[in-house]
C-alpha cells in the first residue's frame, strides 16, 4: 500500500501545492517542495513575464480577489478566488521584473531619465549608473536588443541552475532523513558534482565575464570571449581554449579538463551502482 504525504490544502498554499502535484506527490516523510514553490514559482514567472502593464493588471486582479473574496464565493468567478494569492504574487513579481526590465508593453519608460549623454553624431557616453532597472537609452541603441537578450538569457541560466541545485540538495535531505546511503552516495553526490561541473561552471563564467571591464582590454569589448563558444570547445573540440576567460589559456584548460573528467565519472556513477546494489539486496 502506498502511503501518501498529507499536504496542507488551506486556501493560501493550495494553488502552489497543485503546481507541485502536477509533477508528482511527495512520499510520506519527504520534504514537500510546495512551501518553497510559494516563493520560487511566482518569482520565476515574473522573470519570464516581466511587463509593467500586464504585471500591474495581474497584480490588481489579485488585490481585487483578495479584498472581495467573501463576496465572490457564490459568484461565477468563485474558482478564481481560490487562487487569489497565486494571482497576487504572480502579478507582483511580473510588475517588479517589468520595472527592472523597464518594459511597458515593449516601450521603455523615460520618467527616470538616462545616464547617457549623446553627442551630435548620436554616440552616447555614460555619465552615471542607473539606480534601478535598465537605462531607457538601451532601447534606442543599435545593440540594445542584443544586450537585453544576452542579459535575460544569462539571468535565466543563473536562476535556473540555482533552483536545480536547491532541488538536488532537497534530495540529499530526503536521503539523510530515510537513512538511504545508496541514494546519498550514488544519486546526490554524482548529481551535484555533475551539475556544478557543467552548469555551475557556466554560472561562474558568467559572473567572471561580468566582473571584467573588457572595454579597457586590448581589442575592446569585442575581445570578450563567448561563453557558448567556450563550452562548445570544452565538449566538442578537445577542450581547446581559443580566447581565455580568465588567467592564461593553460590554467583555464587544466581546470576545464578536471571538470570534464568529473562529468565523465559521474554519468556511470548515476546510472549503474544503485540498480546493481538493489539487485544484489533483493537477490540475497
């Protein structure tokens, strides 16, 4: 008989728990990720949605449903009232991310001014640092779309890897709670090593690239190495380092070689030992 963990179904958390349940119910005694989803799901939705107008409308809908919840219980939209906190948080983070992106239905807001001063030829020079969000001047620049897309892509990688890392650590907590040495050694350990050796290294490379003022380097901004190219060379070109991201090419090549070997060891460690141990346990 399968014993299922009884999770809270109160109106505050129920919609978030349903999101988790679409992927699977936690077993009895396991860490229930539903609580963490209350924060992570609306935030990641806002990062994806990111629009001042649409986020504001969704936020206003959430406020309306929260304020008028009791009055709407017998109406045709009573079902929406059950997800009022979900709409509230989705709208809040969508609005917040929209302000960060300075995106009002694809139109930047200029009320906050700009930190760029343009000459008669239209060349801008940065005079200060924007206090909040993206500078509106990027919308009029030739490489504005490239810059914004690059920023959002790197941001998505950082947040996604952070969430996956957190999920793998929850697996470690479950393994420790149930006293499963096999799950801890042959699932958690190789999974976290593989994750950090690949996408973890990518996140580190993003921060390293952000921390360097490439405009002061010989060749200017165009001399900055492409992270995608770095990983293509790592896995498909014999770990060749054409344009080093940090230090010299040999130092980066040695570190990447260690990470590559770690990945190759982790793959069979995740696939074979646990089934073999379970087979031997049941065969004896």
